[in-house]
């Protein structure tokens, strides 16, 4: 019987591990565990099934000991003990879920963690989960993967800067982080700075406010590898672009590696100053695309292995066939299946997966519609929220602004475009669309749709932009 001190200790250990592991894994492998007692300096950790033993020894032992030692330095080792009595203790599972409720945006929170890599230099943590080895290669990402591998083995070499671009959830962050990890493995003393455009911008602002620009510049010039994720968010940030430009020049002159990601190629980053675009184009540019069926299947197999999950071949095939949007979507569906399996004790079936997918993809649309000759809703339903997010990303305008009242052009046009695409593809009625845009009148929506329809007859650039958004949110091939 676990005493309350040990129970308390174990809960603390679990909250440490919870931060480090994907939720499905955490629930799967820790929900029926406990501290069973102590033996000298050893802690006896109880596992519910024999199959857990190897898995824990191989995957979680080191991190569990670390967490235990950090909380109680007198602890030396773990002794695992299988106790089938722990299994299927519904009350325990409930307690665990209560203690560790799913955190909304937990990814973001975890991603916020920073480490000090040198005096005054902070990098987002490189997540060890991302490696070049566990990135599944297919025709649509082969070049990007090869370029990252080349950079990893020769940073500052031929491919400098390396520019990776592609849609959401297709593996850009994975590749950037994996490259950083790979470089660290061979050059443990290298200063590798991984940052998001948002953080970089904030640091520039802070440096300006505190008149510490010189220090900022000096600092950044000390890094060996600079990795900047999602540079499309540099829109309208002239000062940040300028600083990036200088940093960039200083680093590449010294043959230090720069790696960048974006949702589109440099040329299409119309928001960027030309000189920055031409710098980006000097090195290697590679894209990641939506993986084909075979690659999706291979990715799923890899992920199920990572989660220690056995899925029926038919189920794998079904998910691979239908989750065509992005790798993130694939993962999302898989995680739902794991959660359902864990919580409801039902083995994923094709029908179960189909239900999950329907729920995940449920559009906010209505079928009744004053049809004005638009295309039928796509089979693979995209939600209104997906659309909003897609437009928001593309134009770097927040969703809140699009739904809000602002009538400045930068917001107004994306809002009208979102209405137009909503009407065209999601078959939402004017009334419904109006409601979705903070209860606007349906005539406002009609007017907007009309306006965009006319505009694209003569404005090829806008038409291209709309096509790109449609592709990105999965509404067109
Ligand atoms: P992006 O930064 O392009 O939006 P991410 O790098 O965050 O996308 O990828 C989303 C998820 O999909 C991550 O969990 C990542 O590990 C996974 N993923 C993407 N592409 C692959 C791949 N080819 N092989 C394995 N996992 C992948
Ligand atoms: Mg990313």
C-alpha cells in the first residue's frame, strides 16, 4: 500500500514527466503506475503489466530516476515491480486525469521554455523528440530532409542559409529542430540558437526600449547556428527585418549557419524587404509538401511505434487514406484513437476512426443554402475555423482582427476574402457567415463576396493569393 508521502512524491514525478511526454504516451504508460515502497535507497515503482517492464526500462527509466532524484536526492535507483492489481483501476485513472487535465495549447506552453546558451543569449529548447532519423522521408520532403542532413554534417557550408518552406503541419519545425539536435550531437559546444520570429521580434523591441541595441547585435553575432522559425510573421516589422538583415550578414560572412522556415518561398514573402529576400535566396531553398499515401502510411507506422501502439493494418490504411491534409492532422487522429482506446478501452476500428475523423472535421456549415452556383462542399471537410486560421496566417492578420470591427485595408480585405472562400467552399449561407463574423448583417457578407468576385476578374495577384490559401487550408488540390 502506498503511503501518502510516496503518493505525493509520485504525483510530483508524474507532473515532471507529463511535461516531457506526448499526452497519449503519458496516459498510456503512467496511468496505472505507483510507488509501492522503498528498499534502502531504492524506490519500488509498480507497473500494472509485464509488458510495461521493458518499455519503462528502455524509454522512461532515466527520466523517471532524474525526476525522483531532483525531488529527493537520497534516492539512488528504481526497482520495478509488476503488480497486476494496479491494472484497470478506474478510480486511479480518473484521479490521474483530474490531476493532469489536458492542457489547452500545452505544446505552446512547453515550447515557451528557454535555456540560457551564453551570457544574455536565450534559445528555445530544442526538443529531443525531433530527429532527422525519425522524420519519415517521401517524395514531397526528400529534398528538404537531404538539405537538413547536409547542413547537419557541415554547418556553414554550401547550403547557407537554408530556407525551408511549406504549409502548416508538414514538418518544418521538426526539420529545423532536428537539424539543431544533430549539430549539437557532433559539436556539443556549438552555440545553437533556435527562436521563433515572434521571440526575435520581442527581443528587438526590448533592445530598442532599453537602448541595448549594440549589446543585442554583439550577442547574436556570437552564435554558431541561428535557427528562425516562421519568418512569414515578420510582416510590417521593419525594424526587426533590418536587425535580422544585419545579423544575417554578420553571421554568414563568418560562415556561421542560418536556417529559416516560412510558409511560402522567399519570393512570395511580399511583406519582406527585397534585400532580405535576396539574402534568403542566396543559399538553399527546399519545400515540404503534403505527403503522399505511402509516406503518410509510413509516418503512421513510425508514430504508432513511438507510442507503443498496435493498430490493425486496415485501420492504418484507412487513416492514411483519409487524413490527407497534413502530418499534424494524421497525428491528431492517431492521438484521438489512442485516447479513446485508453479511456474507453475500445480497440480502434475503421468505423471508430471514421467517427473520430467526422467529429474532428465537422464543419460549421449548413447544407441549406441559396445556391449561387458555387462548388459543392469538399469531401474532406474543412472547418470555418481552419479557414479563418488559414487566411489569418497568410496575411498575418489575427483571427480576432478579422472578426472585429477594424476597417483598415490590411484587415478588411482578408476578412472579405475569408467570407468569399467560406461562401464558395464551405457552402455557408450569407446569414450563417454573417453570424460567424461577429453577427454581421447578411447583406455585409453578400457585398463582400460580390466585391471579391469582381476583384479577382481583374486582379490576378489576388486570385493567386486566394488559390494559395485554398490550397493551404485543404480546399483545393
Ligand atoms: P510545421 O512546423 O510545418 O507546421 P511540424 O514540424 O510542427 O509542422 O509538424 C507537425 C507534426 O508532424 C510534428 O509532430 C512532427 O513531428 C510531425 N511530422 C511532420 N512531418 C513528419 C515526417 N515526415 N515524419 C515524421 N513526423 C512528421
Ligand atoms: Mg512550425
